[in-house]
C-alpha cells in the first residue's frame, strides 16, 4: 500500500488550556512521511479517538507520564492500517490499534499495539466499546460492581462510551439498568436504543427524588462516571450491600482545584475499597470475640482501660463528659457492687 | 439475694439536648422495685455503659426504634446480677449483660440477654472490649478491613473502646498499628499500653503530613471512627488496594445537619462497598471483552453510537465540543478511509 499524500499532517499541542480547552490551544503542521527501520512498521491513521483524559495530558498532570510540550504532536489513541512493515509480526494491510497521536502517519515498534480483525467487528470499535472505554465499563461493572440478575444498576454518563458498555452489560447479565444523562435526547436514546429500563435527566429537578422513583427498591450497583453532586444523590438511594464503582470524575478534569464536597479521587488512585460497618450484622460473632480476645486478655497481650464513674446519680454528668470527648477509656458507671 | 434498697432509683430523659447534652437534659426519680412474674427475672444493675449512640436516642432519630419520651427511664446497656428468677434458664447470683437502662433494678424476659462468666474476664468487659465496642472493632477490622501481616493499619479514636480493640487486633494478627488520637496523653497510652507502633495527635498540625511520616509505605487499612477531616487526611495517604472501614461518625452525632465535606453516612447505613477503578488493572481482560461484547454486537443485542468528525484538521474543534459535553456517542475523528 502507498501513502495517499506525500506529507504527514499533524495537530500539535500549542498551550495549556485555561478552563475548557479552545481550538487555539492547538496548532497544525506537516512533516515528511517517515520510513520504517528494521523492526518497525509505518501505519496510516484511520480513526483518531477523542477522550477526556487528553485534557489532563494538556495540563501536564503527573498522573500521565506522557505530558506534551508546545509544538509536540498531540498524543492520542488511534486505529491505523499498516502501509509498510519491517516487523516480522505485522504486514501491510492489517489493522491495528496503535497510539499514533493526532497525525496521519506514524512509525511503531509494535509496543502497545493490538491487531484487529475487521470481520469480528468494525475496527472503530477498538477505540470505543471494544477498546479502553469498553474494558472500563465491562471489567469495572463485572469485576468491581458484581451485578446479580434482578438487581438495579445505575450508570451515570449513561450514553457515553463507558456508560454505553456498563449499562448494556448490566442488562445482558440480567440486571435492571437505570441511566443518568444530561438531556431528554440522551435519555430517550438510552432507553430506546441501549435498553436501559429508565433514564433520569439530571438537569430536570431533584436528582435524588427522581432516582428514588426510578429505583423503588434502592440502587444495588452504581457505576460512577462523574462524581460530585450526582454521586451524593445516588448515595442517598443505596440498597443494602450496594457496590459503588468509582470510575471517571470528568467534572474535575477542567478544574484546577478538587471540587467541593466528597472528593474521592484518592480512592480511585489507590484502587481502594470503602465499606460501611454496622455492628448488628456481626452479633453472631460474639462467641468468637469472647474466645479470641478473651484469650488474649487472659494471656496478658491485650489491654483495655475503663473510665469509671461511681454511682447512678453521677451518670448524666459522666455522659456529658463523654460527649465532650473528655473520657479516657470505656465510660462505665458503677451502679452497685458485684457480689461473688 | 435481696435488694440493697427498698426503692428503685432511676435517671430519666427530660428534654432533647441542643448541641452537646447537659445534665439538665436528665431527671431522676424512684419507683417500687418490681417483682418477677412467670418467665421473668429481676436483676440489679452493676455496671451501666455510657455510649455516644445515646445522644441519637435523645434526638429521636429514626435509626434507633427505641426513642424516649420525657419522663421515661433512659435506655442503656448494663451488666447486672440476678436477684430473683422465675425464668428456667437463669438463677439468682448469675451475671448477665442486659439492657436495664439507667436504673438500679429491672425485670427481663431473657430477650437480648447474654450470660457472663466472671472467671473468663471481668464482667465489665461485656460492655467494652468483649461487648458491643469490642465486636465492632474486632469484626469490623477482621472481616471488613482484612489486615494482612506486615500491613499498616490506621485507627482513629485509637484509645476509645472500639479503637482499643481494632488497634490491638491489628497488632496481634501481625499488622503495624498506627493510632490517631486527640491528646499527647492518649497517644502515649496508645503506644505504651496498647502496643500501637505510633500514634498521631490530630490537634498538632497537618494530619496528612503526620500520617505520611508515620506510614511511609501508605495506609493499607483505615478503621474510621470519626469521619470528617480525619477521613480526608487518611484518604490522601492510602496504599494501593487499601480498605477503609467506615464505622463511627461521632463528630456528626451532636449536629443537626450533616457536616460539610464527604458525608458517607449513607454508605454505612447501606453496608455499601465503594471501589476505585483504574482501567489499566484490567487490560488482561481485553480478549474477554472482544469475545463477550463482540459476540453480543454480532448477535445484535448490544448497540453503540459513534459521534464522527471528518478530517484531522477538525479534531481540535471536535475535542473542545467533547469537553463541553456536546458530543453524543463515542467521539471519533475519521483521519483517512479504510481499505479492505
């Protein structure tokens, strides 16, 4: 195969955006089309994916190693067709998912490249539902959300590439999918085309109340693509033993400071798990407690301290001290003597 | 055994506290000592436990069914000794954990009663480390925190009844326990008596920085007894795959409104799990995605939508539209045509 033009057109990074990016933050130029050396292939970009994380790259955030300098070609995910190959694993005509960036031609050594089968699915899906957004929605929902048939799964940014996958996977494993989106057009698409059972437009009134109506038995799984107020509204409607998958926080990408309210970004970065504890769920373990910790107490390896007030009449004052944080040790009132 | 006084002294609920409770929110009276009917026993209170949740009971919060009306005896957890029994399972002289409330004598039908063995441990521990606070700290740390030997476990309210248990259980299962407390005296006690490896005084400067120093490899498990700013400081120091056990939120008990910042109370009530998702952890599942979702696409049960912009030169404007939320479908730029 031969190149279709004799120059390589590129879009470059020009300057760090202030708030939302503007077209003037980018530049354009052309370079010669490079020739592959030994172990390399040259490919022509067919599809360039546009993804919100590019905004973080332009910010020079530490989280993404590949920051760009003014004049550099913008980095980006692409599907490309191989033009010429000196790599033993690839040959001309094959389609690959490769990070060519915002340009028509690029060389690759085969690192971080995935071969595509045009017969299996349109190659553009390698940038969407069968690519990074797809694996995010699929693996996140299946392996972190763990939806069960009949459960209610809520997905924010329901019609986005990640949400499209998470919502349909929820439905196809037998759960009830409820979307959250920002327009009636998107909500209609979510229900009619993607098979969500309901979709709530968060721009129309009280989101928590709308969710309560759409999810009368509570939300078993929430796939969170946005964070912020939407997350808060969902938390108020969780069902018992709900799972919340903290994924995107797109609202914060254009902000210089973390947004107000619950900022759970560090939970995502740490792949952490937060679990709600209610002691009544563990009362069947009382015998275990007495056996294990009681044994440690008798062995002298476990200590405790009691903050003892003498006499029932002193209990109100002692309780007020406790609530002011002035106790030191388990607060007890000795009401009468033990008789053995 | 015979009663030691001929009247039953009681402390009653008088009025709903404003902010922190005051002794004037309580009253006192005496009643006749009741006689047990068939299937009942009479016990004399030995130990009355004082616990922060009483504050919620006085608030009339729905969460606790047993609200109190002015003039009612204050409810409360107690250890008592049986005086007279007409219940086949209990006899005079035995010690029980029973909810007598703030009074010297009470009848019980045996419901929610636990017999205590004074030879196994002091009976007062049934209200502390071998009671509700103990099971909270023990089961919460072991079953929700899942500490591994060598991991770093941070416990807030480190010297409280729950923290005393959680911190020592962490140490005794081989983890490194680091406490958070509100005075140097408590921190010294935590380290010298309870075996915490370090303890941070949150009233002394930047808590996040102090935690970073005390936990150089990050925090693997956080047992949260307080919520609020302390939780935020811990989140900034989580190690990979950290577990956060959301337990008490004592700071909010005296507030009429949820505190500012991340209010995760609903997560606790729902026994929910929040998990951070980072897609790079799931890249080994790409083949699975293509097989499963690709199969659904070919079967026509999975749909997707693409928002296609024609031509590389239009990419900057298309990216800006994406960041303004104006795309509808996976944002792609067609850079060149596919050739089959």
